[in-house]
């Protein structure tokens, strides 16, 4: 029986090809949703991400609402992009970013052909994510 190659998280070719471009500009991450942060959801799994902070305030970036939460018990799993600066190119396979603190953020990413359901974990979130913010993300 021949082996069938398919797109997926462990498929190296999905990350070796150029990513489909994604850009979202002038995001106001001071207007938080019920989770206390602003969600940037990607239409497919990313291969890389760059975040530019054009505001005078620093921008917290995490991979879950819990990650950027101001709740001391959430352990604050985030990194910060200072005012007027840009993150390096981050080679990450994620379905969403969570932002907080800045009023003017741009996000660009290279998207893979991997569907969000490939990282779906119904025990945590049926929306296509498996990062809860409870174990370092």
C-alpha cells in the first residue's frame, strides 16, 4: 500500500514553501473583549509571524487570553514588543495571537495550507486552538 502524504502539523513541506500572506493593521489592543485582550485569529496555521507596535505604549503578545491576562494567577505567559518597535520574525505554528496594551499594532504572517482543525483540541477549545495559557503559553 503506497504511503499517502498530506498537509499537517508534522509535514515539513508545509513550512518549507512560501507562506500565503496575511496582514492586519492598526489593531487597537486597548479595546479588550470579554477575555481582557484582543484576539487576532488566523484563517489557517501560521509558519511565521511579525508584530509591529506603532503606539507609545508597549504591547503584550501571547498565545491565549490567559497568557496576556492581568490576573496574577494566570502567570502572565507573554512577551512584550516595546513602543515604536517590531518583533523579529517568529517561526511559530499558531492559530491565533492575543494582544493587550497598545492602540496601534500591525500583524503580518505567512500562512501554511494547514487547516485550523489540525490543531483543534475539543477538550480545551473547539475554535481550532490547543493553547490554553495554563502551561507556559
